[in-house]
C-alpha cells in the first residue's frame, strides 16, 4: 500500500476481562462488562516478521450476572491505515490479521483463561532489537534506583536530563510514526513544561513504594507505584484529573533508559 502505514489493533470485546499483549508487551487490560471497542495504534510495538499477539480472557460480571466462557466474544483485526483514514472496527484499513476468538477456539474444550495466540508480519516500522534482543534484566534493584532518579529529575525540573532519559522512546516513536526526532523532542519538552512540571507533580515516594512489572521476558519493565499507580503524574486537580506519563524501561548501551 502507498505511504507508510499506521497499524491499529481494532477489537470489540464482550462479557470478559481481557489482557492483550503484543510481542510480550502489555497493550491493554480491559473489563468488558458491557461491549466495548478499542483501536490503539501499535507501530511502536512491532517487530516486522512474526509479531505475536496474545489475548487472555476471563469471565466477568455483566448485567445478567457472571458470564461463562461461552459468553465471551472478542473480534476485530490488525489493520493498516494511511494518515487521515478513519479508524474504527468497521471502517477502512487493510486487514493484516483477522481476529475472532470463537473461530480460533472452535472445537477446543473451554478452559480458563481462554487463550488466543496469533502471528502476523508487518511492513514498515520494526523494533526487534528491543522486544527480542534487548538484555534481560533479572535484578530489580537497579530499576528502583532508576525510578528515584527520574523522580529527582522532575523534582529539579531538569528538562535536559529528562530528554536524555526518554531519548530512546522519542527516537523510536519518531521512526514508528514518520516524525523527526526533533519534533518528538519538542512535543515531549512542551508536554513536560506545560503540563507536568506546573502540575504540581506527585513525587512523594521512595524505593519501597516502587513496583517494577516485567514484560517481554524481562527485557522491558514498567515502573509504577504500589499498588498500581502511575510512577510519574501530577497531583489531582479540583476535578480529580491528573496528567501522567508512563514509564517502561530497558537497557540500551548498558544503561537503563525509558524506551516506551
């Protein structure tokens, strides 16, 4: 197809709790008590050849009570779009991978959780060096220290230091969505200066409150605060809203950096 595609995972989910990973990275965790549709872009999570999409689904409480495995329904696709296309489960896009849980599990004895694993290839953006080749991190202690390092950079309003730590993410998102690193950096600096730092930031935490969550067989770790709060966010405003920034780290060039 002409131009550089933007890939989306289009899903409609019913009567389930679902966890969706792409190449080992948790993309979504949803409670579909009522039918819901999602369509996140996924260029930044692709590896080119042999992408692995895994969906795990459990029953949940619906209006009719607890659902059964036979009630669970997940359909959709991985589809490629051009910039400006309407993105929706039933709108446009070139289907790369059709998704239908009931079809995939037809004839199988229902088990809990229901598990669907699918593979597909993609043209364009690919990051196998991160999702398949990055160093596995077995010791979580350096992750705790790194989380407090990021906290201290925000406390000092050290924007240049933050740009350095987030540089791999900015580089890869630029490559994933056909943007220059300079533009990604400018957008990041604007978000930090205009939304996060004036916050004020919620930075009253120490290493004991940090929870590293392993992904991609330990190659990437999400850093959150216990029990499951964003590591870096503003204090809530009068309406209860917060600005936040997710933190997924890996080793690059021997050092921990924010990669997604």
